[in-house]
C-alpha cells in the first residue's frame, strides 16, 4: 500500500480533519498510550507534553492507501502500521489509528506522539520518506500486488497522483451515406415547390444553396456539401424544374455563414440542457449514496450490538465452568482451574477474531456496494464530460467559421472598392 507520512504540529486541526464527517464512515479504531478516550483529547495530551521540549512538530502522521481494487482486512492494516512503527523507531509511543471509507475505498491514518517522555526529547525521524518507501515495497511484494511505477523507479510518476486525468476527446460519429440519401429523397418526395423543399430539407438538417456552375447543393449542419441531383439520383434539369433557376439561391459561403450564426445559440441551448440534466443526475446519485450510507451504518450498529450480546453470553458460559467452594479448591489443587483459565483465554481470543472477521466481511460488502455506486458516478461523469467536450468543440468550430467568413466578406468588399 502507498504510505505517506510527515512530522507536524497542529493537534486540534489534525484531530478535526481525521474525524471529518465528509467521509462515508469514520472509525476511531485505536487509542494507545493516551489517558483521553477521544482524538482531540489524545492529541491535546501530546501537545501538552511537547511543551517540556523544544519540539514544534510533535506528531508523526501516516496515511495508508491500499490498491483501489484490493480488500484489505484490519489486521493487515495493523501489520503495516507495526512495520512502519518499527522501521521509524516509534515502538511503544502513544498512537491513534483511524479508518476512513469514502467512494467505495477504505484507507487508514496512524498518528504517533514523537515525544520520548522518559528522556523528554523528540524521537529523531531521519530519512522517513525513504524508509516508508522501503516498507511500502515490502508490503506490495508480500501481498503479490502490482507495484506502482513510482515505487519501482523513484523518478517515475503516475500522473493520476498529481494531475487531472486527461479527458478523451469527443469522437465524431461517422455519417451513414444511406441515411443521408434517404433523408434527401424523403424531402424531395414530399415537396412540390421550392419553398416546400427548402422547409423539408431544413427539418432534416440541410440547407439548400447554389453550387458552382449553377448547380444545386445542400449543406448539413457541419457545412459539408452534397450535390443534390447526384444524391437524389436524378438530372439537374429535374431539380431546376421544381426549384427554378439556381441564381436566386444563396451561395455556399452565405449558407455556411447562416448555418454558423444559427447553430451558435442552438449549441448554447444544448449546453444549458446538458448542465440541467447533469445536475439532476448528480442530485439523484448523492441521494442514493446518502441512503446507502445510512443503511450501512444501521447494519454495522446492529452487528456490533449482536456481537456485544453474544460476548456477554459466551463470557458467562466460560465463567460457569469454574466451580466454587470445596470443589473449586480441589480444582485449584489439581490444576484444573489453571487449565480452564487457559482454555477460556484461548476461546475468548477466538471469539474476538471471529467477531472482527464478521465485521470485516460486512465492511467488504459495504465497500463493494459503494464501489459499484462510485463506478456508476464515474461513468455518469465521463458521459457528461464527453458530451460537454463535443458541444464546446462544435460551438467553437461554428464561431471560428463565422469569423472566417466575416473576414472573407470584408476582404472581398475591400477588393471591390479597390477596383472601383
């Protein structure tokens, strides 16, 4: 797992950060070596003790992030924390462990007090980054996980760790010639005049214009040009008979300008619709996530309560094995009481392992549920990003086209004035 650690002060800020409710689940798993039973009080103790030294960064804070798709048990987190503790020389120091779950992932934070209360000085943590990297490599090898390139080569970097993911450019959908031909033929078939044909073509996304050599062409919304007689499979004479001479029609350049001007507000309208739809989708998913977290919290509380009741019953059952009075004294003399004590301790440990395994299994199930929701959220976000890129690209293209045509028109106007 990836290990990131640093020395720091700011006890209050760190405690608030670690217990933030912005996570789906927060569990204060362990407080060792502190009198207080809450994180704020524990870090306050460490700060108070540090006043007897010159140390300003009296805490060492560590984050442990396992690979995204791996399910890591609490015992494995504890083993990793113990490795780090030994590697950095923090064994026996007061520490706190907090688990966070968010977006279908679980990670942990461990915080130690650096103050050696016997000698009243801060424990030196030289080369901590290198040591954490060594422990991280060891953990990846032990579990057989695919090691990130940043751990294989210290100069290598995974871009996902420090920059926004690069969005895939919008793909243009290839035009189907059969669909184009069918649309043009339908418009032609239902029209009996020039005005009817122009309207029918516009309804299908085409603009009628005058081509070169007095021909008849249509332009689609991307300003691609199609010869109308060719795509209809008829002679130019037949088109002229229904439409009339091509001279009164606008030129291709004018048609492009008209399309560019008309499409700009249309693209803005589509972008507004996209934002509204994206907002509704986000609200629906956030509501679903909150409900899922609420149900999961209830399930964990129910399991914890079942464990508590079962521990009471099992503890009583183990206690009932001891006999009292003369029989109890006889059991002590013949070593039976000592044997029962060892048996009870072993069974109590087994029960603790069993309860933790059951809780881990429930947590893994919850993580997978939220991962599925997170995958859906990512897919939704990607769809919206792709659509946004596509709309922005088209709007930019129309704007560039409009400006180019305006410059061309000004240039032609200037040339005409020069001739005059």
